[in-house]
């Protein structure tokens, strides 16, 4: 149940990002839900591998390079999912930052601790 709530929160956040950030467009809620699922799968499978490969630069930048990785994954999803587009790195960076903050808030709301 928590997974579905977090997925819905992320889909609503993606719709909010499309409304607030110029350069990010989504056609509807169903597309935003697909984007949330694809981003979740990428964050589960691909992101740990990328973090491991870029560990030296992540350590040098004190972890700030993870924001770049999030933006690149957000931008990549814009090329994969039909109906969702990201026009460049800066909109992807801002969108990934907003999605991270909203996801963090959603996780803190749905946790039992």
C-alpha cells in the first residue's frame, strides 16, 4: 500500500514539475504514472551501478554529483516514455531536484517511524 501511495505522490509531483518547470511536458496523469514507474525502476536497478562507477567523483564533490545523476536519469526517461519530454539538462536538473524533495517528503509521510 505504501508503494502505491508513493507512486501516486511521485506521479502528482511529475505533473507539478510539468506545470512549474518550462521545458518539461507531460500529456496526462497516466503518462505521469508511467514516468513514475520507469523512474522508480531506473533508481532501483541502474542508479546503484552508476553511483558505484562514479564513486570517485561523488566523493570529491561530497555527494553533489548524485544530483547530476538524478538529472541525467530524469532526462533519459524523457527520451524513453512517449508523452513525456524534457528539453535539456537544466529543466531535467530542476525537475529531478523537485522530484527528490517531494519524494523525500512523501517517504517521510508514509513511513511508520
